[in-house]
C-alpha cells in the first residue's frame, strides 16, 4: 500500500543484502517514517516484543523470517534442524495472544523438517517465509473482496451518504503485510467509489488507532475521524455507526475472538444497538484447538509503563509524559475476548461465516487436523 508516493508492504527482504530483513518501525509512525534492519533472531524477537512490528499476520511473517535469519547463526558442531527448532521455541514466546506467531513458525519448521538437508536449509527457510507472506497477502486481498458486499449493502441504505464504519486498534496493511484485515473491505469500498467514513478508536494505551490506523487511512485518502476509546457507544446510540469491523489475534472454533483490549466493549454496545459487528481475519488466526475463548486464550499483560505514560510528538521528537500520580500502578491487559454471541459474522479469505463451530468447521474442514 502507499506510504507517501511509494508502495510498501509491512516486511520485505533487503534487495541489496539478502542477510537483512526490513520492516517499517511502527513505534515511530505517524511522526517519522523509518525502516529498521533485522539481522538476527534476537533482532526479530526484540522487534516483535517492543512492537516495532505488530498485528497478528505481521508478527507471524516476522517470526517466519526469524527462522531464515537463524540459518545465518548456525554453529557447525550441533544439529542444524535442532538449532532452528530452538530458535522457533524462542520466537514463539515473544507475544502470547496472536496465534499467527505459532502458525507461521510451524509452517516454516514443517518445511524444514521435510527438507532437512544442511545444504538447502537457508533456501528452504527463505522460500517458506516468502510463501507465507504471499499467502497472507492473498488472504487479506480476499478478505477485502468478501467483506465488500457488507459495505455495499449498508451503502444502499444510506442514499449516497457515507457508510460509517467503526474500527478498533490497527487491523490495516501495517498489521498484515498488505491490504489489511478489518480495513481491507474499507479500502476496496473506497476504491470502488462507495462513500465511506471510518470512526477510528484511539486504542489506548499504545494508540494504534490514532497513530497507525488514522495514518494508513489518511495515506489512502479514506475519510476518517479519531475518537476517544469511550465514544463508540454514544455514536451507536445516535445512529452514527452502520457497521463495526475489527481484526482478530486468535479466534476459537466456536467463534470467540481475541482482539485488542476494548474490542469487547464495542461489541456489547453494537449488540445493544442492533449494529452488525464483524471480525475479519485470515484462517491463520483460527485456533482450531480451542473452544472457549474466555477460558482458553492467553491474554498478554504488558508493562505498566505503556499505561502510566503516554507518548506523543512535540514537534521535534516523540516524547513520553506521565499521566498519573507516582504511587499509582497500572494494569495493562493487551487483549480481551469477544464472545461469539455478540458477533454477526467472521470475514475470512473463504467468505463470511457465522461464528459457530458448525460453520467454521464447514468452511475450514481441510485445515482442521
Ligand atoms: O497489540 P497489537 O497492536 O499487535 O494488536 C493488534 C490487534 O489487536 C489487531 O486488531 C489484530 O492484530 C488484528 S491483525 C490485522
């Protein structure tokens, strides 16, 4: 997607140095557009855990490239596949909620286990990481196509007025290599000439909404308005939201969705106001082993520092300022679980299904082991 006048995706191999993987530093946006070099497993671990790269599909892609970078660090005397397995075990521990991380690592490690010849390990790992990126891009492109009719239908009821879509966090191309998940149908609607307007939840504590989603939408020329996290319910009560579309970091077989903290409250408000609430994600976000999201999905708890300080731009640099008394502690839960009963549908690369075990099994029977 466009950043300025140039097309980017969230992660890529450096053209001039194949031992370098490049990413956009999401901790610097929207104030500075900078790319970072990843040269080692440790670089990948740090980039994911500090959220230089974030968003479920992008975390997976970064981890996949992490295994490729691990092939540059192999020590001669020990079993190479075993060393890569250790790198995968290390990388999978950097963020707990998005299942794309383990799905991507399993994808690359399966390829390696099936082709363990030392001479081609690096090639195999690189091809697997690149294939994974292409698959995720295609999944997101299809999510856009499958979600578009929802916006088209809402548009028919608006007599030429914009369809108001509320989204939470950042589930755009920055989070997902290209196109986006929740934002893919929005971009497609905008490109097709359907008037759309997006309410962007700021998404405290890290402000992925105000910093990343607002930036992405603005780059693409999609009209949007930033709102404080608590505003969505009020807008819904006053008929100012037609559709809610969010992403997902992990969806269980019964259709419970883990997404950025605050998503559940939007789903409750949408349900109370009869506004359809959709979650959009590629099948790599489905965790077929889990049923009850509330009991079974691990919810990341991050450092309280992200909460007790707020980051902003002072015109020259990004600054952190404290927002509470010194003695007060913060509890920083990264995600919450939206139960299936509050969700109108799941938008995937294969189409839209209801969040029920029956429909998820029907749609993805070939992927369930
Ligand atoms: O903590 P983050 O910024 O990685 O959380 C991201 C989200 O919650 C997104 O909504 C999710 O990853 C959807 S992916 C396109």
